[in-house]
């Protein structure tokens, strides 16, 4: 099964070619006036290994690009950069399952080419292309500009997911304080959000080091990202903000969990008070009827007067106790 491939060639900031044959890639890159982008979707290991040998890529980076689970990283090699990041999206969940979906994106950055490798067809690379089209300066600045457009799109996707998790957190808070709150539902939603935030944090936290590594590695390479250093510094600030936002949401969901436990204890105390109050109310007529039920003479014994006296005492005592307990909010 062959990989899905799309590509573009720019010259002087203008698109000059699309969809060239893959076997002409080296020829396009060899022309220093060209800026080349090639995207591989679900490549076979053999295909990517042959391309790596042709372009001089580090084979360890090729293994990372193909491995199913790799941490985000940015590695500078002698002839190229290797950057691996994860894009995020939120899907409709069922039965309190995690809604987070991550798509791994690897990039090999050459002086005048960017080779991207994706394993998830559900993540749309077209949004990155549109980012390049709407900001021509990125294309004019060469590979660093293309790479910035890719990373900026990924980080924006992180923000969108975190924002939706924040909205879910507010909905959970509203549910938490409802009069008829379902404790089991709140507990399961809290667990779901905690799990999703752990997944998001695992993706977002390494992004700080990825962007910082690219910035640090450009100090002695003026032809690399130095002309776009302000762009990358702003990107690093966004990554820092998303990490802080994720941490604050983790603290908040922990607070919601603890609050839910406290509210459950409070509701239990209220129930116990109510049961105690009703038990006291029931105890009085039980005592009176038990007393008057003894087989000894008493006021009204053997007449209807005794029935009315006992009934009156029950009604009066129950009303008094109900009023007292109600005023103390026990029932």
C-alpha cells in the first residue's frame, strides 16, 4: 500500500508547482531557489527509509516518525532538523469515554524543504496550507516559516481543545450544585475530565521544550529561524500559556472532586437529621398509644373520651415537634 503524497514548490514566495512526481524530489530540492514541501500520509517503513537515505536523514529520526508512541521532541542534526509533535482534537464521546484524539506529525526540516509525515488521516493538513496561504511572509521566509505555520496550527488546536474542556468544567460545576444533582453522574464526569486533562497535559507539556529547542538551536544559525525569532518567541508564549491553563484546570477538577465529596457528606448529614427528626416525631405517638394501651384504668378508660384524649395528645405533640425541627432546618 503506497502512502498518500501531496507537495508544493514555491519560488520567490510564489507557488510554481504542485503534485510533482516523487522521484523528482531530490531534483527540486537541489535547486536552491526552490522552497519544497512534501507531505507523507501513512507511509510504509520502506518508503520512508529509502527517502531518508536519499536525502541524508538520520535513521533514528525515521524510526521515531514511524513509532506509534513517541514523545514530542526537536532534534538538530548536521544537515536537518527533526521535529515531532502531536495535534489534538475533541470528538463526541460515549459512556464517559475519553474524547481526546491525538495525531502524530513528524517534520524533517532542510534548508529549503520541509518533509512532513503523518499517521492519522483524520487530521487535516489543509489547515496548515491555508495558514501558509493567508500569511505569505511565512513562505517568503523559507523552511522556518513553513515550520512555524505547522507548529502554530498545532498549538492553536491545543488551545481549542483546552477551551472546550474549560467549558465542560463549567457545565460540571453547574451540575454539581443542582438541587437534584446525580452524585454518580458527577463522579463519572469528573473522572472523565481528569483523564482527558492528563492526556492533554502529556501532549502539551513537551511542546515548551520543542519550541525552546528550535529557538536555542538558531542562535548561531542566522539563516535558520533568526529572521522569525519574534514569531517563535510568540509561539513559545502560547505554548507556555496552554501549559499553565492545563495545570489550572487540573487543580480545578481536583477541587470539584473534593467539593463533590464534601457535598455528599453534607447531604448525608441532612438526611440523618431528617430521619432523626421524623423518628422523634413518631416516637411520641408510639409512647402515648403504648401508655394508653395498658390494661389498667385511666382517664376515659372504657369510653370514647379516652380515644379523643390520646388522639389530641398525638396531634398536639407531633405539631409542636414538627414546628421545632422545621425551625432548625432538620426536616
